[in-house]
C-alpha cells in the first residue's frame, strides 16, 4: 500500500507541476502567438482575382447575414458563388433575392447528390467549376465577416508568407450554456495535436485546416486533385490540408482577431454529433483517437481523482497516513492549479470564466465524444450529417 501511495503522490506532483507551468507560461504564449487582425499592413497594389465559394443546405437562418457580410467586403473584382445544395427551406430564395441586387453574387442549384460524394464536397466542386479567380476562398454559411477588410487581409497574408493554402481560425460566438461549456474543450483537443506553429513548420508533416475559411491558389487546388480527390471525405478540410503538405506546397494556419465569427452549433445534440464527426476525420484511426483520449483524461481528470483519493484515504485512517495526507495536499494543489488555468483559458476564449472551474466534468463529456468517435470507426460505421447518412470509408 505504501508503494501505491508513493506512486500516486509522484503522479499528482508531476501533474501539478505541469499545470503550474501552464499558468506561468500561458500569458506569454498567448501574446506571442500571431493573430491576423485589422492592423495587418496592406501593401499589395495589384490584387489578384478572388472567388468565394459557399455551399448552403437548409441555411435560411444563416445565409442572409453571411452573404451580406461578404458583399460588404472591399475586395476589388470579387465574385461570390453560392451553391444551394438540395435545400428544402428558403435558402435558395434568399440567395436569389440578394443576387438580383448585386452582380458579384451568383447562385448555383444542385438537385441531386452524385454517387460516392459527400454533400459539401460535391457542392464545392460544382461551385468552384463556375469560378475564374486566381485565388479561391472556401467559406461556410454559418460565418459572419465583422471586418470589411477580412478578404484583403487574408490574401495579403497569404502573399506575404508565400502560402499555397491559408486557413484562418475564427472567433466563436457562444450563445448558449453548452456552447460556452464544451466548445472550448473540444477546440482545445484539436489544438493540442494541430498547433498552428507545427502546421506552419515546413519541416513537419502536421496538417490542419479550418473549412470555414480556406484560401487557396487555384494552381494548388488543381494540383491536389480538386474536391474530386476528397469527394467521400467527411472532413475535407483536413484531407485537403494533408494533400497540400504531401505535395510539398506551403500550408499556413493563423488565428484571427475581430475579423470573422462563427456559431458552429446551438444544442447539445448538435455539438455531440458535430464534434464526433470532426474527431473521426481529424484523428482518422483508433490509435489516433486513443492518444487524444489518453491525453484529455490524463491532463483533465487526474487532478480531481488524485485529490479525491488522497482525502478519502487520509480521512479514513488508512495507513500509511503520512503519504495519504501528502497525496491529499499535492492533489489539492494540482487541482487548484488546473482550475485557475482553465478559468483563464475560458476567459481568453471569451467564454464565461467560471465554467472553467468545472473543467474535469467537461473533460469527461468530451471524452465520451472521443469514445463515440472510436465506435464510429468500426467496420460499417456511419455518420448522419445534414440529412444524409455516410459510410466511414477509412474504418
């Protein structure tokens, strides 16, 4: 029993040290990380032509504000192609009404999904076929541009970094309890494995992209095989990013500040289904998901477990008392360091800071999503997404 107690004290101490270091280094790391913002210098004198392509399926609540924010962009020679992908609501009507008042906007309608294609990829392929821009921006309907210079800033940064593909990370609009509570943890899981500095390192194979805002040179898009090459992918942004790096081209990812916002999901069921799909496509294999699960549980739940075990054993009079009291003390310190850090993290993401004080419970909920993603990877596993059921072909 003494050996077990000593081992647990060592584990709790190492975990507490990690959370302490995170608290000490977090502010420096957050400040040092590059964010594309409105003060980025615009030096381009001859802007390349740009085509924005946006797929929309039953997006009547999003499509109007999204398109109006794009039409307010000051980018010269802009064309916007919106693909109404088999919508059964007023999406097509709203797009058509806006297109009548602005010749930069065109509507493409799709009535059927071709065999072997995921709906979004099929819509993007058909939309991009209708464009002529030197650069292509793939954009989602649930995004809102909050700065009229976003497109100029993105193209300028892509030119400055000689990127073949640039993906911007949005600011999240968190409008409900479950969004506020779970979105930061889910996003954090991805950022542990797909940090922008690793993605931007040409010497690493780490690849990541955010499908809400993906800017690509047309030559790069053609070189990776267009959407035809990822037609069955449920996470086409990640697969396209992997192809860009695999072809030796330059991939860049950058967080953004006050440029554009997104509200991904509004209910707990949407969050669960959406992030299970994202986790499946991002980690791809049982091994990848297992590693993500182990890190999440190890970092997120260990302080609570060690603190609880220490106090239970110490107050129960179990020998050796000195070591159990040590575990209780070290576990309490570790848990306090974790909760301070997670409260700061939630505040940094403009969520409610006090949700970070129940971080271990949130970790357990996100862990359940990762387990669900692992179940989806079984042979014959399927995912229902936007009214269509898809087979996970990489199972």
